[in-house]
């Protein structure tokens, strides 16, 4: 009997030593294979240790839920785990996993996208900030047809051949420094969706707004307004002028649309540039261009949805940024002569 009891004790000791060794190995010494594929996980704000552990196990990042939760408890790391988007590899040590999940902000980069930036300008800014984004991958993701899986409610109305220009909402963002182009683009589209909701702007399921324009056309007109003037009150005034021009069949004659084609940034375009052959040239073609020429902010979008009704048909911007309006062409020419600056 004593021999059987001793044998049982020996077996339990061996099992304990084995488990203990396995626990220590998984906690500190385990490392992913060199060719292991990275896995992205999302930790929601307020997620419990158990929820995080289940996600890690499902993604095969950890080998044991029980051991991982034991490690977290022994390391007093429950309150250290943060919400965010993390990149990990399968079969990573518990110590490395906890270290990564505890440093969301340390692995993030803040980037600001100004209102009126084009898709290409945004791509250049992102490629300089993030290792996972280059201009090639950015163009692939933001070109038509879109490959995004998020924000489809807004993207459903994009005409064939049009990419995400206009739908990449300008704001200040924080992403992991290895964020890829798709992640960034989807976040910007979802931010547009959220900001519209915050401003009580409802995009109907048929994508035709109360003013009779499609949502794509609203963004297109807002992108012109964004590039033409800066102050919210001027945006609403110029939006009203554009509506009047559209109504009477007058060309929009927005210099910014020509600059979008030529790549220039001259506030007053040349007569030669006015002749450039492009559907985006609103000097040569009536109506709206095929799509947005920039990514407008909320002030420009709201201006298009709430334009100022006036008798003005022309505007120009002075060197000090003041916008001067005119009802007739002769008055507009006089303003140009007086202020020495071309306008719309």
C-alpha cells in the first residue's frame, strides 16, 4: 500500500514539475517561428481578461487559456491590458503578449490630415508616418473598385470608375505604426460616417439627399467649396453661388478643379490652364465634375447642405483672404482690377 502511495506522489510531482516547466516556458521562453504570419486582434474598451484570453487562444497566439490567465494574475497585469488594435504572432510568450497589450499608445503614431487634402496628398502623408503604408498600396486600396469591407453604406453610391476621393475624412488619427493602407482607409471612411451622424446628417439608403443631389454629388460639391474658400460663412455663400450656376446652366468655373487636373496650386489659373481637356475642368464642362477633387471637412459638407441664397454669381479672394462677391460679370471684373486677384 505504501508503495502505491509513494508511486502516486512521484507521479504528481513529475506532473507538477512538467506543468511548471511548461508554464515557465510558455510564459517567458516561447517564441513564434521566424516565418510566422502576423495576426491582428482588436481589444475593445472594457474587455475582460477572459474575453481577451479567448481571442488570443482562437487566434492561436497563446497555447493555453488557463496558463495565460494564471500568468496575468501572478503578474498583476489585469489593469494593464489596454484597448486597441494589436499585431502579434502565433505561439508568442505570455510575457511578450502582455507587454504588447499593455503598450497600445507606445505603438501608435498620431497623424493629422488637413481638410481639402487630395487622396494622393493623404497617401504621401501616411507613407511618411507608417511603415505599413506606401503610395502603391494606398492607391490600390483607394482606387476603384473599392476593396473595403467597412462603411459600405456610404460607398454604395460611388459611380463606376470613381475611387475613395472625397470619402477619406480629414481628422487627427492614431494608428499603430505598422497599420496598413486598408485599415487606415476604412477608419477614415467610418469616421466620415460617424461625423455625419454626430451632425444629424442622414444619408438615405437610396443615397439621394433632400436637396436632390446624390451623396456622391454632395461630397463632390463640398470638395470644390473646401478648396475655394476657408471660412464657414464663405463656404455657405459660395455653395449658394454654385447652386445658382448649376440651376441657370452656367459653368461652375472653379479654379480648384483645373488645379486638380494640372497638379498646380495657383490661386488664379492661367488662360492656358483653363483650356486643359478634362471632365474635371469646370471652365470647359457644365455641371459638376465626375467626383470630388479633395476630401472635404464637415464645414464644407454642411455648407453644401445649407447654402446661402443670394443674387451673387461671382466671387474672388483678396490677398489677405477676404472673399468679395459680385452680382454681375462687370462688377466682378471691377473687383478683380481693384483687388488684383483672380477668382471664381
